[in-house]
C-alpha cells in the first residue's frame, strides 16, 4: 500500500473546521502533520468529529498547537469511539497532561492497545507545568525563530523592557504554542522577579536557550524564597 501523507501549516481553527469535515470520509491520507498551527481547543473539537468517522489515518501529529488538555481528550476519545479506526500514532507533544488527560490516555489504550501517543509526562498531584521547557523544545523545531526580535519589535521606547501585558499579545501574534494559562506562566517565568515587565538585556548578549535557563533559575529562586 502506498503511504500517502500531508503536511499543513498556518491554517488555525478555521482550517481545522474544514479539515475535520474532510477527514470524516477520507481513506486516502494515512499520515497527517498539522503541528505548529494555531489550532485551539475549539479547532480540536472539529478535528475530533472528523477522526471519529475516519478509516484511513494511521499517524496524526497535532503537536505544538494550543489545543489544551481538554482538546487532546476530545481527540483521543473520538479515536476510541471509532471501531473502524486504523490509527497507530498520535502526537500531542506539547500538551500538558493533567489528571483528566491522563485518565483518557489510559482508557484509550484499553480500546486501542497498539496505539502510541507521544505526550508530556504526567505530573501527579497537578504540579505546575514548565512552559519554558516546552518553549525550548519548540525552538529546537523552529531554529530560525528569534525571541529577541519579538522583544525588539514590541519595545517601542527601546527601554530593554516589555510589559507582561504587551508581551502576552506579542507571543500570541508570534503563534507560540501555549494556551492562555501556560502563556501567562511562561511570561511569569521570564519576568522572574515579579516586576511586571521582562527585561531582555541579557538576551542580546547570550544564546536564547541559555537565557531561558537563567530565567527559570531566577524564577524558581524567587518562588522558593
């Protein structure tokens, strides 16, 4: 059988609606990569409706989309309901695994014993996620993305600081793969000292991965203190 695949980029929730409809009766596409789009939990709902009736898809990559744990649950539940599914691998790499998603993962595996799901580790007790770790992984897949350019673009006064509110909008426009809660935590980690703004002077002088590591150390030190 010929392996037929498709990679789709930058179509967001509107594209997810159309794709969900197309997946319902599609038996041609076996491999589908829609990672690094702007698909939220709302878009995941339509994708879930599509895969519930799909009989051809074997590999489905929805990683690095802000679909949230709830959106990931809907997708996995739909595969589990589909008695004709041939799905082998689902990638939800960046989605935080909370208790509900962990239970859904286990339930889906009882129905689809051979299904492999790529996901973050489950932190029992609902420990706080680490968005900076997720961002570092995302940057590994998006090597041309420069954080410093985002800061410069939104630092209109050239003060070397960007307020947390403005940075939230900036990161949304840059399509970083986070939902609202994790985006806010990411910016809190970057702020570190709870000043209400992120100073990016050090980012001009060092590698962005190293700068992110330094942000985490400063943030954890403040939380512990």
